[in-house]
């Protein structure tokens, strides 16, 4: 498991200066749903190497997470109410 400081360092990596060939393709990540939640998270991070910067096919993906208590489910519910 990465430390909080290591995760902060990964978050700071600039996607523009990163060689896409060094990134893990998220399509290659396999999630073992039989594992408990915490172990699934650890296994995902072990496989993806950087949860903030990876690729999907030829696309480089940078994940950004706001500092909030609002969950993805909350945002989706809010979105669907407004559609």
C-alpha cells in the first residue's frame, strides 16, 4: 500500500511530460471481486501503479478528485434529477 505522501507525489505528475508507454493501460487491470474492499483497492493500486495517471488504449487519463465528502453516487443522483 502506498503512503499518503507517495500518493500526493503521484498526483503531482504532469501528464504532458509523461511518456504514454510508461503508463499502465487500465484495460489490463483485473479486479478480483472476491477480495474484501480494502484488498481490492490495494490490488488495484498495485496494478495501475498511479491511480491519478494511466491510459485507456491510446488515451492518457488524468484523474482529479475534489476534496469533498460528496460521493460519486451523490453526484450521479444530482445529475439524473436535472436531466
